[in-house]
């Protein structure tokens, strides 16, 4: 059980990257979106990682890593990045690459800087504190990407 929780919560051991594990996990999630966003099953991926993150991250924090919001827990970044891209499909053109870059930068900005109300989510304990700040960062990133879509491409 602990191994499975460690495997998923660390993003298949991406969380063990010595520096910038959250950024590396976000890059990997962006690549997943780039490769799979056009597939009909893509919406299952953000749902799967979000539900799995809420289910296991609190346990991973308490039992597996034994430290609050361990940097080795990156399932929140993976889920958040996938949620940020949920309403977009990648295409191999200027628009697709703009969404790829903007989604990544918006999400990482809000996840790192944590302005109000995102920082309030991190104060929660357990899985909620680990996951909700990333989820809210993803929703804001997606909203900004929607505004970009309207302003630039419509």
C-alpha cells in the first residue's frame, strides 16, 4: 500500500528530483496534455489525478513522507496542470504552442506566488491543503487562457 501511494503521490518518482520537482511534474503533465488532449478520454486524466490526489496525498504526507506538504508529493501539480488545460486541445500551430506555454506559465505563477485566495487553501490540513491551492491555481490559469482565446483568436 505504501509503495503505491509513494508511486502516485510522487508522480511516478518525479517528486524525488532534487530541485524543482513541482516544475518537473508540471512539465511532464504538459507533455501528457500535448500528446493526449485530442483523445476522447483526455477529460478522465485530470479527474483521475485530482480524485487520486485528494484520496492519497494526506496519507502520503502523514505516513509515507512524514512531513507537511512534502516536496516529494507532486500529484497536486500534475492534477493542477491537467485541469488548467482541460478545456483546450493541443494543435501543432501557433495557437497550440501559445496555450501550452501560457497554461504552464500561468499555472506555475499562481502555484508558486499563491496570491489570495490561493494561499488560504494551503492553510488547510491534509489532502485539502495539498490539493486545493493547485486546483484553484489551475482554474485561474484556465480562466486566463479563456480570456486569451477570446482576445487573440476570436
